[in-house]
C-alpha cells in the first residue's frame, strides 16, 4: 500500500483538475434589494452533446485510515460536487497517463467548499468526513458513455488529515 498525505484545497494547486466552489473565489455583488450576495460563475461547466443536470448524491461517511484503489473520469462533461450541509470531504484526483490515472493527489476541503472536476479528470469516489454526506451534483446528462473507470493494482491509503 502507498500512503498519501492530503493537502489543503487551494485553487493554485487544484487548477489542473478543476475549480473550487466557495465564497473566497470571486468578489460578490448584491442582489435581492441588497439582502443577498451573489458569488457568480464559480465553475467552468463544460458538456459535449448534452445538458447540465442537477442531482443529489447521498454518500456514506468514510473513516480513517481510508483505503482506495478505484478512480473514474467523465469524458463528456465536467462534474461539480457541493456539500449541502457544508461537510468536509476528501478530494482524490490524478492526471491522465495514457488513458489510465497517474499517481493520485489528495486534498481536504474546508467546510462549505465544493469542487468541479473538469472533463476527463480522474477522480476518486465521494469521501465525506462528516455526516450527513449529502451533495448537490451538477453534471452531464445525455446519451452516450460518460464514465471510464480504473482499478489500481496497488491500494493507496490516507491515514490522517
């Protein structure tokens, strides 16, 4: 098994994989007669021959040490995950290496942060650190194959955050 150490989720480290969705990424503007701040256009949503869909994903909480050997990517559209209750979660991503994921990188979100994985970015499955693990997911809806998967022959693990 190969140990991995999570990094704090910051845009300068995450740029090659996607976007961070939170209130620190853009300057807001007032709407609703000054009673609401709008943080506009926080993710580069990109879809091929389909449309954006909004779904809810309910995931089991993980416990540490966390072991994984599975990654997936979506060639036809980006995929955004926003925790409904602000839960922290582990983000596992990897660059493509000839159609397979390379060595993974691990990030830990702050409460309230979400992520948007760009098209074709290898990523792990949902890994919430707190209950409830409920996420708003915005991703590609259409006909066609939008899921590639890979199982590493060796396991990786995250011992502590």
